[in-house]
């Protein structure tokens, strides 16, 4: 009887210890899973924002080409429309560069954004504003009937930002 009680007690304690142990482990595991999910979501958001800003730049590039073509053809209305489009998209740039989305954070194959952007944030924002102002100047000249004024100025503002803030293109991913 004494032995029975003793072994039952020991068994019970073992269950209790194992039980708590298991609970601890599974809750720690749950925490880990939660942390990893958050990390993945966080990373996923950053990947999405890179996609969005590249899309915005491609649209800017497309509008820029359309603007140059229209300027050549002397189509002031089309020049104004394209220039206004560039100005609008310039406003989106700063918001598409959250902290932690540089190539140092995400990898060279993911983004060309240099860490210098966040180090010199006010310069980066100024570079986006330069493009916006150049585009607005073209738009107002075009509205006044001058289809060719300042069209070349916008192109300079692209380089004014790419040079300090955009890194070299990485070799294409194999996938
Ligand atoms: C304020 C800074 C800034 C300005 C102004 C700017 N760009 Fe960019 N551009 C960038 C950065 C940074 C990237 C890289 C984005 C990334 O990979 O996450 C980029 C990427 C691009 C891309 C996407 C493909 C690639 O090479 O990475 C194109 C196309 C592009 N820019 C064209 C232009 C054109 C055309 C202009 C001017 C009409 C312009 N950009 C003005 C900073 C700028």
C-alpha cells in the first residue's frame, strides 16, 4: 500500500512535470510560430512595397517617354497630360520607401534601393520634389502652348536621384 501510494505519487508528479513541460514547450512553440508568421508578414509587406514602387517608377518612365514623344510632335496637350502624370507619381515616391526596405535589408536581387536613401532622407525627398517641380514647369509651359519647354529638364532629375540612391542592377534570378 505504501509502495503503491509512493509510485502513484511519483507517477502523478511525473505526469505533472511532463504536463507542464509539454505546455511550456507548446506555448513556446506557439510563440515561435507567431513570431515567424509576423516576421514573414513583415517581410512580405516589404516585398510588396518594393513591387509597388518599381511599378510607380515604370509608370513614371512610360509617361516620360510619352511626354518626349509628344514634345517632338508639338502636341502640347499630350505633353501637359504626361507631365502632370509624372508630377502626381512623384508625390507617391517617399511613401513607397519605408525604413528597412533597402538592398542591405532585403537583398540586392530584390531591390536597387541603397541604404543612403534613409541616411540622407531629406536629400532623397528633395530629389523627388525636383522631378515633380520640373514636371509641373513642363506642364504649365505646355498649357501656355509651348510643347517643348523644359522637357529635357525632367530627364536630368531622374539621374539626380538614381546616381546617389539607386544601386547597380543585380544579375537576374534564375527562378
Ligand atoms: C527620388 C529618387 C528618384 C527619382 C527622381 C527617379 N527615380 Fe527611378 N528609381 C529610384 C530608385 C531608388 C529605384 C529603385 C527602386 C527599387 O528597386 O526598389 C528606381 C527605379 C526605377 C525604375 C525601375 C527599374 C529599375 O531600373 O530599377 C525605372 C524604370 C526608373 N526608376 C525610371 C526613372 C525615370 C525615367 C525617372 C525620371 C523621369 C526616375 N526614375 C526618377 C529613384 C528615383
